[in-house]
C-alpha cells in the first residue's frame, strides 16, 4: 500500500507512521521494542551504549506492580518521534513538539489497550533512576543529576540492542498483575523503591 501523504515514517515492521495524523493501526509493540532498543539515552553522551528500552525495563521494575506496563511504555512515543534533549525540550519553541509527544504517547496507550495512569509514580521512578544511570554510565557529574534523591545502588550493565529488544518484549508478554489500590501512597512507593535498590 502506498503512503497516504508525504509526511510519514516507515517502521521496522513496514508500517507507515504519520506523526501529524496517526491511526491506532500504526502502532505495534514490535516496532516500539525495536526502536527503543536502538535509541541511546543521554543523547549518546555516556561511556557505553545504553538504550531507552533497557531504561524502560528498569522503570517498569521500580514502579508498583500494577503500573508495570505503564512504566515499560512511559517513553514509547520516542519510538516514533525520538526525543529532544531536556534543556531544549521545555523551551517555548518546542511547544509543538511536546504536544505531538503527548498525543503520540496517549495514542500508543490506547492502541495497545493500556490504561493511561500512574504518571506521578512513573515520574518519581524516572527521577530516582536518573542519578543511578549517570553514575553507572560515568557521566562526569552524577551528583548534579537529581542530587536530592538517593542512590538506588543498582548496578546497571548495558544490554546490546538485540538483548534489550528481547527483554522488552518478554516483559510486555508477562502476565499482568491485578489492579492495586487507586491511592498508592508516594511514601510507600519511595520506601519500596529504596528497598529494591538496597
């Protein structure tokens, strides 16, 4: 089938993805896993290749069990529109990009039948992990990365893209835990996260 417009991206599985007018059928977990496993965190400014897919796997293990899938997919939009370095991303000039990112992320959740929830817990896990990643990947100033947050003590051993892709898909296919309480407290989450990093 020919593309319906000139503004498209071809995915790993051969789909045409239209960033400005996506359809639910444009998304699949195989494309997400493959793309994220080939994208490096920290705009590549680390001592070894460390994929967004592996980062997402770790986040999925840090959040409460009922948010495992949401944690796994929290950066799924990057599989289709990549990411922009944080100092630029939040400038007014990138308002349009952030809106496309928001729409793409929401569309991924809808297409894959995943409830869009748990933003605060996932953001917290993301922040806690950031400092640990900076240390393990030998960024020059790890104490500047969320310096008020604790070091989880996780020893990150970067996977190859092939390993990360396989692990991402395996995690996606794991049985889903039952829904937990809606008011999962941040104190409980913080304490459990500290214990996992001990």
